[in-house]
């Protein structure tokens, strides 16, 4: 899977505790935007514990952070790269929230 200037690759990395999302133009080897659940803006928004905390962070990561950063740069169409992770849970939440925020893939 490769991204281009017209449709960069939105790649997701999921660890046990955190999520990272990057948008990469593979033709130039440049990262256009990135976001992570360890960023203070995302982490502070859901500091409370309880069930579903990681799922809420994943949705906020995609919908509020990465989509806004991409739309500011004029990117609305991306290729979704789940990076080998199964398409469910937090990975699916990131994809759904990115679509709701206006990204197309």
C-alpha cells in the first residue's frame, strides 16, 4: 500500500496503551501530519479512567486532531493503512471517526 501526493497514506499504530496516527506521502517520503494519544491535548481530554477510555481517546485522536490537521493542509482524501492490525476496536474507531470528521477513504 502506498500513498501519493493526491492520496497520502493514513497509517495507524496501536500499542497496548496508546495509538499513533501518521499521514505519509510515500512518493516524497514526507510525513504530512501526525497525532498521538500521548499528546497533552488528546491525553488531557480523557484523563478519567473506566471502561472505554482507550476507545474514546482513539476516536478523539482521529476526529479532532488528525482530521483537523489534514483539512488545514488541504488534504481530504487518504488511503487507510491499518498496518497489519485487525479492523476492529480502536483501529475501527479511528477509521470511523476520521470519516465522520470529513476524510474520504
